C-alpha cells in the first residue's frame, strides 16, 4: 500500500527523512481492525517525529500521521482515536500510553490498523476531511478549554499563536461555547482571521490586553510564556500543551505564579470520551474545523513544507 513515512531522523533538517512509497499492509491482531483511510491531517507531532522526538531509529521506517477518518472492515464510517495503551483494549493493560507513529504505524497510508476500541462513529454531518482534523489538534484544544482550564460561558481566555491547529480550534470552540476569546499573532492576516472565527480581540504577540483573563492556552512556549503569565488575573489558569518555540523560557515568572496563586496545568491530547463529546459538539452546533489546504497523499511533502514554514491557518489534510 502507498504511504508517507519516516525513513530517517534528522534533528536539523527533518524533511530529509520523509519519503513516500510502498509499505507492507497492516497486521490486525485479535481485537484490532483495519480502517481504509479516506482523509488524514497533519500535526506538528509529525514534524517532531522526523526530528526523533518520540521516535527512535529502531522503529524506522515508521508511517507518519496520528489523525484519520475512514471506513472500517464492516463498512462503517469512523474516526480514529490515536492514543493506544493503558486501556487493556487490544494491548496489554500494562502497556504505557503512546500515540500512533510512536510505537504503531500511523495514518498517512491507504490503510491503518488500530484496536477496535479506538474507532468511533463518524457523525454524518461531518465530511471525512473535517472529521480527520479532530482527533489531535481539536481534541487537544477541547481538553485544554473544557477539562483543564475549567472555563465557563462568559469567562475570558487568551489563545497564544493564532493560526496553528490547536490555537485555531481553541478560538472556534471557545467562541461557540460562549467564552470571551482573545488571540495573539505576529501576523496581521492571522489576527484578522482570528476575529472572523469569533475572537473578541486579536493583538500583536506580547501586546498588553484590555483586561486580565481567566485562562491562557499556551502552545508556543518560550517566546510567549512570560506574556501568558502576566496576562492572567489572580487565581487564573495557564494550560500548556506544546512549546513550538522552545521549552525553556528566559523568565519563568515564578514570583508572579506563587504570589498571584496562578495554576499551571499540563495537557496532552484527550480521552476517547472527550473525542466523542467533541464530535457530538461539532455535529450539533455546526462548528467545523478550519482547513488550510487539502492535498492528495502523494503530495504529502508539500503539506509538511507548508506546516514547517508556519505559513498556514488551520489544518493541512491529506486525502486517499
């Protein structure tokens, strides 16, 4: 079957390790199923995998891709939840949690094998392309907002780095849930798009906000950390799920964190139950993922280059 995969790891030039071509058909152990992939979306995790983060040489070649929507062996339209392990479904219950492409082959292929427990029904209201955007970036944003930030309608939220997959999802979901959403970006066009998606205000990165917020969603890391901490009201919550600009901020702002009793919460992906809720939320409200571009699987490199450059707004989707 045709697939896009990591053939080599290169920390400095990750795309040097990306190849496309024929790979073996997936194996389906007891309790697993094969999904015929119709659409899969890119995440920064795929780029980090090519750098060797969460992926080692012994696992190569590794088909990339965490997210997919397609048709299972029984003809059902499904969405794949990519977190495997710590469930006892299809794997040893003692197996540590991983996501597709770390231990098991990923979704940038004609077919992918996952535990039967990891597939959910695709709502008919969503296209395969829309559904394929949800299981990583949108699920991450959903968990950050509604589980870990604990915000309620009317609360204020700052989303750092408008334009990225998680940030875009957080703006749309937050606005749809009745939150007052502020966003930042260095790019004027991305700030304009954030306003179109429902943000109440969009500002230059690092700019002073009109008020302090109840929660900040942080995926940028070092470049925006200080601004995130300073933007919170006393008792506020900073939820972090990524650090694309680096993990070590110049100023940790520890004095401000303890004096104002701020909460810093790490957030990774989301549960199958949260993905089911997200799918239902989108089907019921008309909320849809923002798709930057759609490409056939054999043009995966173009999608990776677009994501690597940062010149995108929303998700890049690969279709099979």
